[in-house]
C-alpha cells in the first residue's frame, strides 16, 4: 500500500519541489524554543476582585525549551492536560505566548504580530486531530487544498487545478477528489486532505497535533506511513504531538516527555524507550499495554503502575511537579524544582535522582 | 477447561429496519464465556462489537432494531425474558461498564447516594449496612478519603475516578458476568492502567466471567484469556491470546497485528488498503475479500464458515490452515 503513497511521478514532485522550502541556516536548528510560557488567567468573581485577591492562572506551559532540526521529527508526548497541544499552538503562533523565545530559521517570531507573521505561516503548518471538524463542510476538497496557495499568492488561478491535483496525488488521493466534499470521504481520506492543505504552501515544519488519534488501527498505519514518506521526500520537520507512545516511537527521531506544563525528559527515541530515566517516563512506558503472548499481564503487577492523578495546573506544588506521584520521592523533591540537565549524549532529564551524575559532568 | 459456561450466544443477529431497507449490523455471531474467563471482543469502528454487547444485554431499541438468535445466560435465554425478569438480571447478575463514566452517573445526585440506590435495588440489607458498604467500595477502588468523597457530586470526580466507581458499583453485587464496552477509551494511559488492573483483579477475585469490548489490541492482549476478532458484523477469528497474536490464521487478523507500531527500527508499518465496508455496501462472499492480499475467486462468492482449525482456534477463511 505504500506504493500508492510514494507517488514519484515527475508532475507532482515538481509541483511540490517548487513549493518546498530550501535555504535555511546551515547548522542552526529549524525551530528553537526557549523558556516558553503560557499562562491562562482564570476569571475572578466580583468578590475576589473586591477583596483584591491575587489573580490566578493555569500554568499550561511553564518554561519549555527544545529545538527541532530540519528534517527531524520531535515527538511530544504526555497525558491530557500536560500542555503538549498548547505548546504546538504556541510554536505556530496560533496563540500568543506569555513569555519565552521562539526562533524559526534564526528569526525571532515570538514578538511578531498580524501580517508580519505571514511569511512564517507559509513555513510552519498544522495538521489537526479531527478530520471531521477541521475541514469546512461547504468547501470542495479542491478549494480546501487550493485556498492557502491563493492567500499566500503562491500560484496563479489558472495553474491552481493542476497544483491541487499534484498535491492530492502526493498524499495518496486521486485528482478527482478535488470535486468532492468532505462528507463524501472516509476519515483516513479526510486526514490526507488535511495533510495536503498543510503542504500546499510549502512548509518546512509541520505540527501534527494528535493527527492519527481519531483513526482506526489500519487507517492510522496508512497515515503514519504517509507522514514518514513525506518527511523523506520533502525534507519536512515534524513536531509530532501525541498521547500514544506507540505512534511516537514509530514516527520520532527524538522524544520529549511533558508533564504538567514542563518537559521532564528528552532523548533519542531508542534511548528513551530502552533507558527511560525520569520516573514519570518509566511509569508511562510501564502502563502501555503492549502485545504479549498472554502468559503474563502488566495489570497483575499494580506495584509498577502509577498511583494518583495529575495535580491541578493552577496551584502547582513547590519543587518537582511529579513529586506527588513519584515512587522515588526524596525530601528535596518537595523543595527544589529539578532543572532539565544533560545526563548522557543528547539525553536530558529533570530529576534529582540524577543530580550526582550531572554534578560530575558539569 | 471445564468451568461453567456463563454466557452462551448462538447465531446472534441484529437487524435495523430503516427507510424500508434492512441493515444487518451483526450477522450470526456465536460466542461463549466461561466462569473466571476474560474474553476480548476486538475490531475496528463499525465491526459490530459494541452492538453485539448491547444486543446481549438487550439495550438496543426494537424497533427499529431486531435481535434474533439466542443469548443463554446460565441456561436462560435472555431474548425470551420479559422486561421485569431482565432488569432483575441486569445490574445484579450481569454488570455493565461503558466508555463514558461521567455519562453513566447522574450529575445531580451525590456519588454515594447513587451507589447506595443501585445496591438497595439488588441487596436486601438495612440502610446503615449499605452505607458502610458504599464507603467500602470507594475505598476498595482506591478513592482517597472515601467517606468524604461519597458526599461529592460526579463532576468533582475525574474520569478515572468515576470509572473506578463504576467498576466498584458493577462488581459490588458479585455479578456472574461483567460486560465492559471500551471502559478506558476516554482515559489517559496511566489512569487506564489503574482501571484495567482493578477490573482484572476484581474479576479474578470474584470469578466473574468478563466480556471486554475494545478496539485496542494491546489492551486485549494484556487483559484477556481468549479473543474474538470481528470484521463487518461477523467473527473472523477466535483463539487464545498466544495464538491470535503469535500465529493468526485469518488475513485480517494478521494485517491488523502488522499495523501496530511495535518494534524499533521499522521503516513502514503494515497497512490494509481501503476501509471496512459500510452496512449498505457489504460485499458478497467473504466480507474481507476486497481488501485481502490472498483472496481467490471463490472468496467473492462463498461465505467462509467459522471453522475449527484446532479445538481452541477458529477462523472464517477459505485459505486458513492451522498454525499458518
């Protein structure tokens, strides 16, 4: 089935080649995020205002730093409410950060607004989770895929149908799909349309926000393969946001694990799955039901599973944000927040357990 | 295995009469679950797995639905019972857990009161004893400060806590059968693990038979003793976990297992071309044949029967061989 997806016909490749970004700054990462913060204020009631109480905030993203190289996939994994989706939206400047720096191809884009962001919008695109609500039901597929190119003035109207057809073929659809409406397509086909729309303006970075989570197993495999094929052909970089560790493991080069608004561990994919260091990463991996031979069950060893639930991101405890659920909790975990430090080549972790190792290295 | 057969479903069919046409959503399913056994019902959306579990409990509105066949629960055919007799069995002898725990609790009553009411329906005990039981159950399913939390409303519980309450409530009457339909699909992976561990532990303790409906092959593999794979309204394969995941005989099962990202260094996942057919466009013969990599001419004509390849392994494929 991959053959259908790997469409190497010169027409489509050419059309995309022209759109595909080149250039960039050799050596520097494509995307560099430093100390990114997003606080959502909570509306105060009149009484609280009258009493002059401190305004409270949800600390959705609370000082996150990472980089994505050109052509690289960084998997961003965590459970609901950890801030991974907000991080993806911040990076795209779909919402305004409360603080921090976002550098894309060397340019600071955190401070840009309105039309100043337009060139950036061409270079960084998003694919959403739900292929049912992210496509306008009244627009034909051709218009959905073609409109971004017109908005950005990338194509003459006369050339549009050919460009759209090439894009549709690139994502494994047929040119005839341009005439159809979203409701005539299956979930997997719609997600292909969402990908074609993102690719239409020739981005170098695509944020995939739970892009395969709504799909059934067999369709999900097709779309994941498509993401990988497109990365190879077009040199795309992905920030792949997902709660599904199986998906993250397949698609990522490096993985960043997020908990309650902060990164707790970042490592190359193989390293992370074989040698997870942070107790949260370890618990997360232990909780995945992987296919076994039925001789034993992870659910018969409750000791390995994590107790308790995510604390509220409003009143974060002092110290390590994972301390309340951590099986290796030490006194200082309640006092001092651990920083994200290097413990091995390209492997960073925010945990006091590895404080000594870090001390030796620094 | 000589354990008592708790649930014995034979030739179960669910039809929907809509706009003058008849849509067959479940087509002649036979399955059984023994005491102490956890059986998984797995398939992709639209395979008919949830409808099968709903038909077993007669939770499908008829009309437009129509359920035929037999659902023998401890010897009695549930499809023959009147509503009164059936509701005495549902909740007491057969417990049910659904996907959305918040939707299963009434938002305007305290959690403890709802547990209390459910148990009062089925247990003939004085009020103080029931109240103590409610707190016991909450403690049992790992709710911190159970006495206080019993006075909370459902919205004060997280999804994982609410689902644990549903599990506790379901198991409190020591049912002979638990039907759990995607019980953790709405939950995060660490919370999912807590709920599934609880279901498995309580089932093992009480000896309840469990029918677990899930789209997640990993969950099925870790939870179940046997698995039944459904495709487009029919069973395509049933066997032990080791057989289905180690040596599947049906091409659909094989392809499904290959679709999962499981090991490192895989460049491409296995895929199945196309999508599962809708009820209005079911192909003749084997329903998987348009997507099947090894289909032969007869596959588009003859419906393959669910044949026994070994005593514990059945597959509905003309080309299935034992150990293939």
